[in-house]
C-alpha cells in the first residue's frame, strides 16, 4: 500500500502550488528590488516551499534556517516554544523574510517574530504557504500568503503526519482510517500538532 492510497482529497494540486509560488516570487522580487533580503526558512516543513520560492525570486537574496518545537511527545502544544536551531548569521540591519509552511494558531510564529525583532533587523516580514485562519489564537501578520485553507489537517509538499507524506507534490487531506480514529477526532488531534 502506497502513500497515495491514504489520500481522502487533494486540497491544492501541484499546478496551483507552482503557479502561486511563482506569483509570490515575482511579488517579493519587486518589493525588494535594490535590496538583498535574507529568507529564513522554518524547518522542517518549509524546506520544499523555501526551495521552490527561492528559485522564483529574481533578485539577489540569501537564506538561513531556524527550527522550533512547541510540542512534547504527543499532539498537543506544551505552550512553550523552544528554538532547536538558531540562525547562523546576524540579522541586524537586514531585510528578513520568515518563510513557513503553515500558520495555524500563530503562537509559534508570534514567538519567533518577537525573538527576531530583538535582533534589530531593518525589516521583518512573513511568507507562509498556508494560512489556517479558523484556528488562529494569536494574530500574526502574513505579508506574503500562498493559500488560505479550511480547518482540515493537511499533509504533502513538506507537511507531514508521523514523519510521512512530506514528499507528495500536492497538499491533501488523509483518509480518517490513516489516523486510526474518527475523522473528527483525527482532524482535531492532528491539527493540534501544528
């Protein structure tokens, strides 16, 4: 049984992803013309998005990565955000764009933005592939948004469930039996993990 057998519905097909990322790259290139932005990818989910976005940006830019955790062993947030991997370079006086796969509750991104502001960047913006607005607890500005999605747990194109499905070329929803629980419980529990 392959990964494709676990899919309930494709929410965003590969072609739509590519088209929207191309548009985001053009917009960022225009907005930062004459500057050299630093793209900060949030590991691990944003790797594919960051790679494709970078190839669509036509101005000089640099990249770095951060990794965070706000979850213990389970699927519910501990409420405490930890930085597991920090930046390798200073952002003081730089134009920084934080690139993430999905903004859900907003708690982690809010913490990251507050942390990065203390490092005196010239500007600080957010680029998110997916915006799950119905679950927002903390408002965070999303300057470059790929897609707004409903309150469904999604995988593919970098997003995972139990470490799987990142390699799918599209964003999709899994069949309820993939979680081993009811669809409502699965959606709630799995969404809590973001």
